[in-house]
C-alpha cells in the first residue's frame, strides 16, 4: 500500500494510529486481503474496540475531569476576590459612617429627610438596575409591568409630556395613551397573541422551505408576496410590543433584540431588492435567520427553555475556546505553508485540493485535518512531496500527527468537556428550579389564605417566615415518612454488621417475586383458582421453562442469521423454513399459556398491559401472518419477513440486567428529545440557507471542459493515468452531485453527512467551485463560501453534537445514581464500603527454609526487578527491529538474541519456582502469564530448530516466522505485556489500569445491547440489500457486502466507526445491479437496492455514533471521576493501596 504497511516498526505504528482514528477504509481492505493469517479481522476489530472506544476515551475522561477541576478553582478564586472586595468596601463604609456620625451630631434636624430620600433613590436605582441587567431568552419573562409603568414616565413620552402644559387636552391624551398601552400590553402577553405569532413563524418557515431548484414561476411569485406580507406582520408585532412595553422594557429581552435585528434586516433587504441595488439572493439569507424565531415556543416549554439557557451559558465558555482554536489553526496553517507550500504538485495527472499553497487554502486544510476527515490522505501527499516513504520524507508525518493529536484529541475534546460540565450544572439547576417553583406555589396559596384575614407589612413578614418554616418542616416530615432513617430500622438488630451497607436495587430484588395470577377470569371462562390456570402459572414461572424459551429465542435468531439472502429457494433456506415453523409454534404456545395465566387484556395485570409482552405478541404475530401469505412476490410479505428480526428483543424481557440497560436507553432517548428538536431546527435553518446559496449549482459534465447541458453531448477521450498511448472513448453526460442542495430535504441529508465529518471536503470543494444554476463548475470560484461550512461544523458538529453526547453521558450517570436513591451515602462512600466488604486479605508467601529464603529475597529485591525491566525493554527493542526484507545475517542474530532472552526468562521462572514453590507461584496471575510465555517461546525454538525454514536464494529474504501461517512466535510478542506489570508500580498508571478494569466490569449488558443492535441491523441488511451484486470499484464489493452474516456485521462495524457510511448508503439505493445468482425475473437485472437504505443507515449511524458508543464514554467518565478529583478524599483506590502496603507488614494476613 506504499505509505501504509506493517513492514517495520515505524510503519506499523503509523498504520495502527490510523486504524485507531477510524480510517477504516484501508484497515478493512488490509483485514480481508492480509496474507498468512487466519481471521485477521479479530486483530483489527479488537484494535478499534480497545484503541478507539477505551484508550482514546480515557483522554476525554482526563480532560473532562481537569476542566471541571480548573473551573472550580477559578470559581473559588473569583469568590475569594469578591469576598476581599466586600471586606474592603465594608472597611471604607465604616470610615464614611464614622464621618457621617460626627456630622449628625452637628445637624440632627435634616437626618430623617435625608435618610428617606437616600432610601428612595437607592430603591429606584436598584429596581432600574435589576430590570436592565436581566437578559432573558424568553420574550416576556421580565417584570414588564413595572418597567413599562416606569417607561411611561421616563421612557418614550416622558419628556414630551413634561414640555406640554398641564391642559385638559394633555391630561385626556395621557389617560387615553395609558389606557391603550395597558390594553396592548395585555394583548401582547396573552396566549392567543403568542400562538398567532407562532402560526406566522410556521407560515414563514413553510414559505422558505418550499423553495427548490427548477420551481415554477407562480410559486416564486407566491413566495415573494408571502414574504412581504409576513414581514409586514412581524414589523407590526415589533411596533406593538415597543409601544406597549416601552423601549427600555422591550430591549431587555434577548429575543426582542433578536426580533428587532431580523425585522430591520428584512426591511433593508426588501428595499435594496425593490430598488434593484442588490440581487434577491444577496441578503436572502436574512429570511432564513427568521426561522430562529421558532425558538419562541420555549416560552411555554420549560425544559426546552432551560436547555436554551444552558446552551447560551456554554457559549460563553466556548467563545474563549474558539479563539484558542482559531489561533491554533493560524499557527499550523503558517507552518504548513512554510513546509508544503507549492509542493503538492508531484502528480501532474491530479489536481490536489487539500494543499498549503496560500493562506485561505492552508486554513481550510488544517481545519479538515482537525475534523479527522481524510487527514491521512493529506499526510501521504506531504510525505510524497518530500520524496515518498522510502526517503527521509517520512519525518514530515510528525507535523500531521502533532496537529491531529493537539487539535482533535485535546482542543475538540474540551468542547465535550465544557458541554458535559454545563449540562450537569443545568440538570441540577432544573431540579432546583422545580423545587423552588413548588415552594413558591405553596407560599403563594398560603399567602392568599392569610391575606384574607390580616393586613400590614409586619404581619405579612411574620407570616412569610411562619409559612417557610411550616413548609420546610412539612417537607422534612414527608421525607422522613418516605425514607425512614436506617438507624431506626436497624435498632432491633444491632448484631448485624452489614447495616450501613448500601445495597443496589439489583441486590435487593435478587429473589424475584413471581407475579401472582390476577383477579378476573381468563377468556371469560377460567377463574383465578381454576386448576388449569394454576398449572399454567406454575409452568411458565418455572426456571427450566424460562431458560428453554431463552434457548429457543437464541436458536431462532441464529436461524435468521444463517439464511441465504441470494437464493431464497436454496436447500438451506428450505430446512431453516421448517425450523421457523417449529420455533413459531413453540412461541405461540408460550404466549397462549401466558394469556391463559394472566388473561388477555381486559383486566389489570393482564398479558397485553405490559409493553414487553406486546413486543412478544407482535413478533409472533408477524411470523404467523407471513406463514399465512406464502407468495413471496407480495412486498407486504417481504416487510413481514424483515420484521422477524425483532425476535432477539424478546430476550430483553427475560434478562433483567439487559432490561435495566434498555430502560436506561429509553429514558435517555426521552431526555434527548429536547436537544434533538434544537439540533433539527438549527439543521433545518442551515439547510434553508444552503438551498438559497447552492440550489441547482452542483451540476457538472463528465467532460470537465464543457460548462452547460447543451455543450455536454457526444463523446470525449480520456487518457488512463495521463498516458497518451492508452486512450479510451467515453460518453459525455450531465449529472448532479449525489449530495446536493436542490431542495430542503436533500440539503438536510447533505448537511447531516457533513456533521458526521464523512466526505465533507468533497462537498466543500464542489460548493467552492459552484458557478450558476445548471452551469458547470469553475475552479476555486467562490472560496469565501467555505465560511458557511465552517460555521455549520462549529455550531452543529463541534457544539450541538457534543451537547448531544454530553446529554447521553449526564443521563446515564443520573440513571446510575437513581439505583441508590434510598441511600444516604454518596457514590464515593458507597464504593469505599463496597470495596471494604468485598476485600480479601492479601497474603505474601515468605519461606521458612534459609536457602529458599535467599532465592525469595533475590527475586523480590528492587534490583532484580530493574534488571528484568531492562531485559524486557531490550527484548521489546529486538522484536521492534525486525522488518520486511531483512538479511540472513540479521535473521541469525535475531534468532540468537531470541534464544538468549528465552534462556534468561526461563532462569527467572526457575528462580521464582524455587523461591515460591509451584503452589504459591501459580496463585499469582502474572506468574502464570510469564510461565505461559516462557513455555511458548521454548516450544517455538524447538520447532524452529527441528524444522528450519527453507529460504529461497532467488526471492526476497524472509524471516523465520514466515514459514508457518500462525507461528507460535506470537507468544514472544506477549513479553511486551510484562512491561504493563512493571509500569503498574507507578501510581498514575495503576489508577489508569484500575479505571480500565472497572470500565470493563460495567459493560457486559451494554455490550449485549450493542450485539443485539448489530444482529438486528445485520439481518435486516441481508434481507433487503443481500441481492446487490458485488463489483470492484463500488462500495458493495467482495470486502464489503450483505451476502453473509459475518460480512454484514463487519460492514456495520465499519459504518458504526463512521468510515464512508454515506457512500455505502448510496450504493444500496434503488437501480443497482442484482447478483447473477439471485432469483430475479427477466428484465429485473437492475432493480436491486431500496430507498429504505436512507432510513436504515441514518438510524443505525445515529443509534451507534450518538447513543451506543457514548455508553463507553459514559462508563469511562463515570469510573474516572475519582482520578481527577481532590486526592485528599478517601476513595476505593486508596483502600487498595492500603491493602497492598499492609500485606508487606502482615505477610500472613493475620
């Protein structure tokens, strides 16, 4: 592959680094084409799972923790500074008060008047200050009554009224003005006015979204008229609000300021277009910005309102990060220009787009590398510019790796760290707001009752205090009723030592209660005491019956995966069809027994009142209906057969841990609803702007020399690889881009792929080259248009998508905490107690025999450990020195070195066996691991010496392990793992390993859910896209297809990592050639593929990229919180350290 291979250690490191970054297109080709290994996919898939999902997310965990810690420090510094200033102010005030007191002795008469006036001024200024400094995202959430009333005097009409004499006319006019303003204010604040504005916004949205390429003239005219009418309506709304609220109160609201800006922009645009100063496209983007008005709906949607407020708070933190990001991009752009400016022209047959030839282009290329899309292709170009991989040009890859690590890992992960931190704050804010609102309501109702009986300021204050006290007492009493203190519960049983142990809900419910037979008759015949019904109840709740059904679910799922998607009438499918009948019969009997036990659906506790039971019924019903309609030509039957893949979901109802994870996912989806709405609205707005900018402009001719559809006819000559001796004649055709902005739906699809970072540079350069509607491209025609894509990526991909991920993380952490809702200990205390309860004493073997003790003393000494550490490092270095095409002498030296190291490690094993005796030696897992490696290495040397490899003198020199397909030399590589054992003596690495292991322990059910998702989508893919022909040069090829279950799973794994998923989706759309062996009718050769591909791939990508893979992040960040918090707080890792050190002083654990 030229630049990417495993020929030596440096190249292998670079290749692995790319695979970890999900550059899976190349990895999957290597995976399938790798020679000399069976099952190479195991290597690549495990590399991505461990490297990408775990190790890289540890970086995120560290960053997130460090960010929140620094933020807390900054907040503490700010609070301290404020306290210092307050103390200083009090000291100054004390000096002034002393001075005033002396003055009071001289002039006691004016004291009262002056004091009252000061108070009055202070009150007024405070009131005005509060009103002015209250920016809000909701339109009328400010106290506009007071502000408006003050605005009447101090605002727009105050000065005029003072200048007019107090005549009868002016009084009447003022009264009429005041009356009208109150009426207008009441109207503006009414719900009907709010909904009227929402309807206008909706109509405005509809008008803008109806624009598309090649639209008829009458639609354009309607859009223009509607635009002017709606602009007039929004202008009237703005003027009425200004009049009723007063200018001061109007501009307090953030939305009102935004409204004013949009309306003024719209008026300016209309005037400029009407006077023909500017073309309608010029500022038509302003029309799209009006769509942001739809956020007005947040006024009556509290949770969405809080989310918008949280996003605006995040913006403040992110503004400084964006500045840092911009400086970072500028620095690397200038450096890139110095290194690679004008050097990417080594291949004259291709025009490189991602170059460093000028400053704007350099900025774009650095930004592309930051997003991670095709960064390796740019790196290869950089290496080739300096002479290729065989020269010293390889050194330039350092520039790209540093840029990628600093930008992508650190700076872009800080976006997510900020998002998680702000969302966690927002969640606690939401809870606090709810509590405050409830308390306010209680106070309000209590105040109303008390005001009926009494009056007076003093009395009111006393009542407020009494009510507050009463409310707090009532709440405490309620809490005590709900959650009685553990002390009271455990008073009768003081001898039980496990009293304070925090018990998980899963532990509490370990002995699961069997649901009793509900009241009411089953099928109107069998009463709840009927012996048949009681027998059915016993049968379905028997553990053997439950386990048998689980086995049948697994077998039926396996039969679905084993089906042949190409030849539907093959022998295999016929046999599996009979099995299908059997499984469906078993599941039908099970459902009948359950309905017999619990009843069908009329009474409480019946079978159909449970959602999971309904899922069972749907799956079995679908199978029965598909048997009833046998003709496979009917499309309904095909859909029903696809729905059979829901069978594995029946296992959820039977595996409690899995059920808990699924419920968590549903809670997360429900919580994520708001962020989905906000993201979709922003995406929709950008799509509308994209339609305005690019509709009909992505058309081009296959012959780049032709610019219009009229010119693009006939044939043209293409020279393969620029060789004039190998010409080929091709037909010209006028075609559109696969992703375009011709209408809003196409634009949203194109922008969604951009937000996933897949293939966005290609779309960007098409936009830059775009010329006019239905006209071919011009190279670098509009470079400035790239700002649209950069803003979109920053707002949607960097910010909103990270908020989305943050929501998943915060939601899952909250769900985890809910499990301990009745526990008074915090999470860290619970972990400490659980660790202490589960901890086992650590025994250290010390031999009594003096000779044996000498050996024990040597192998346990620090010097011996350091010697072994150096030897392992040297062994690792020898393994890393091996390379492709090494000489025979080098081979012989390596073999000798291998023997030496194997002998040394054998001596170490023997010494340890003498020191510890076999019984104690093998109790340590690391020693067993060492012994396995040594035995493997000895066997390897023995086999190599008995059967020396044959070396062909004419061919390239080969290394000793090339002779066997999977050589036992693989064991040598595991010696490197011993470095982990030695490095784990450092506290930092030990904590990392602790996190790694804890994260693994938390993932079995999450992994099961991921496996289930992959299974369902793989089987659907086989059923729907399995017949598409495999052709090299397309995305559906021998390495990438849906024709077998393992291939379908690997293809989905590639999509889950995000690699070229949109190209695979395009390759599965209708009109694709069918596989020659599939059973299609004559004339239907090109009818394979389906529009369902769009729904299939987008839903799969969203579920994987935004929800499932983020479970890894959530688990790791959850287990990582103790790594970055205050180390003075006792944690389970401290107890682990204590246990280890205690064993040194108490070796026999007495």
